[in-house]
C-alpha cells in the first residue's frame, strides 16, 4: 500500500512539474543570451569544461556553473528559509511548490550571470539522492528535460558526495582523506578514497544535528527575540550561546557511550534539553511566549554536549583509520562540511581534535557548506573529468530516478564496531568552561 501511494504521489507531482516546466523558454529551447552584451570569456577559460549544477534536495533552489579549474562562472539561489521559519519547520509539499515556481528563473539567472547559453555547457548535473522526494524530483526532472532538449549529457549527483568534495574546489585536498558531514539531514563520518569511492565509518542512527538544533531553538522560542527572528534555529543557538556557560546544565553520559563504534545519536540529547527547559519554565513561571532568562546557558551547554558527542565519535574514527592504515602517514586532512560546519564553536572543537590527532582541518567557506548549486556543479565536474557516472543519451537519462534514501559508499560500521576501540581516559579534552569564540 505504501509503495502504491508513493507511486501515485510521484506521478502527481511529476505531472505538476511537467505542466509548470512546459512554459519555460529554457525547456522549449528558444531562450538565448542577450547578444548585445559582450561575451565575457576569459582566455584561461576558453579551453575549460563548463558544468551546470542544479540543487533541490531540500528547501533551497540553487543553480551554478563552474569550470574545470574551480572558478564559479555564474550562480543563483532562492532560499525558502523565511517561509519555513514562519511555519515552524519544512513542509515538503510547500517546498516542492516553491521549487517548481522558482527553478526556471534560478537556472536562467545563473546562465545570464555567466553570460552563457545552455548549448555552451558540457553537461548538466543535478541532485538525485538523498533528500526529500517531493523536492528531489523537481530539480531532477527539470535537469533531465534540459539535457534532452539541448542534447547535453546528464550527471546524477549524490548530495553527500557533493558536500564531501566541495573542499577540493577551493583547496588542494588529495585522496584519500577523512570527511565529516554535519547538516540538518545528516551526520556521517567517511573516508573519501576517490571521486566515487567512499568508506562509511559511521552515521546517525536517529536524528541529524541540524534538525535537533532547529527543534531546540523552537522549543526555546528564540524566534520571539528580535535579534533571532529571521535566523535558522542553529544560528540562533550559536549566537545566544556566546552569552552562556557550557557547564551550567548537565547531560550525563555521552550518547551511545556503550558502543565502541563511530555511530551518532542526537535524539537523547534533545530529550534531555527538553527536560531542562521544562524544569526552567516551572522555576521561572514563564508565560507562553516568553523566552527563558536561562536560555543562553541552555544553548551553551546543549551545544557543548552535542559537539562533544560528535568529536568523540570522530576521535574513535581517526584511531580506526590509523589501525587500518586507510590514510598514509604524513599530511592528513579532515574535511568538514554541511550547514552545521559553519558553527564557530564546532570548528574550534574540531581544531582541538585535529591538532591532537595530526590532521589538518579543512572547512569550505560557509557559503559552500550549506546546500547550493555550486557544490553540485563541482561534483559534476569531478565526475566529468574522471569520465564516470555520465548519461549521454535520452534512454540513459530517462533511466535515472531519484533515491530519497541512499547511503554514502561502502558501510564499514560493523567492522569499526568489531575492532572494539576503547578510548577510556584517552578522550581529548575540549573546552570545559565558558566559551568566547570571538577570542
């Protein structure tokens, strides 16, 4: 019954996409660049490949064109943040409808900013997995129709692979390297061996950290504070935590402390902070719309507990990598990406772990950590350069479908667990007192 529902639902929103896309001049094949403007090609780019990337895995509609040297030639992004903030969370059908309304204009704007036409592209890449199905299908079908209309190859993209490789666009990061992806939808640790080869060491068994941060921010009613009314929940918590004390509330044992693996769990931490909030509301007799006077301390201590958990699982993963000799000795790099990677507290904690374990921390600029078309275009370029995962004809393009759930690479979780790596009394000490990230 569930499969039948999904098939019917998919057919419904596919038809809706086709109806909306049919009026797009890009799909009709009649859109042209304004020829009165000079074609601003740089000499260094004349021999460079050009890839358009389209991202609609969740709640942002993004498009960008990059060349094979990692230059961003043109980009555009439509954020749905304010819409979903007003509704208390992402509502998939609304996210889908906003993607449908904006995708054509976003792609056209990216092309116009690059002063390019579709026919100038070498290929078009789009996120096909993982993500919200109602959102994924919009970008995927739009990209596929563009490719077939203009006879351009299509490159399907794994969203997490794109996050993992974005750092290679802005910094020299050679394979193999360790990658930690932390976002509103995922938390995972893996070894990147090649463009399309990953070894998954651990991932969240329940919620994602960004999701939990947003829910805690809503429970704390931080949107009722003018300074935070337009911010994401995670950003609001980060900013308010600068005024708090990380030691003010206890969280007991680390999540999954009995499991000697690299898996993550965040639901228990969320429930613990909810209990702290409930007790504080009784103590302070708060009204329905009031923000607790202890909110800053709650944010600081919760952040510390959450990031400490991630760092401990990361430390075990680094020991596993050493024992298995997965990354050669010498300059080793940890790439951290995803929306939560923008958090300054988190980056400071990660720097401590990397310094102790002999890694160099690499974080893409905040703009590239969150979902965007640039990372999809760059992952498409990595695959184009390697000659892998490219659909060149209509039949191959039609055969590609979205995958709402998709693991990253080969799952090594059980092997990590079997190694039984115990780090009692060896945990790296993080910041135990009040944190001032501006220092």
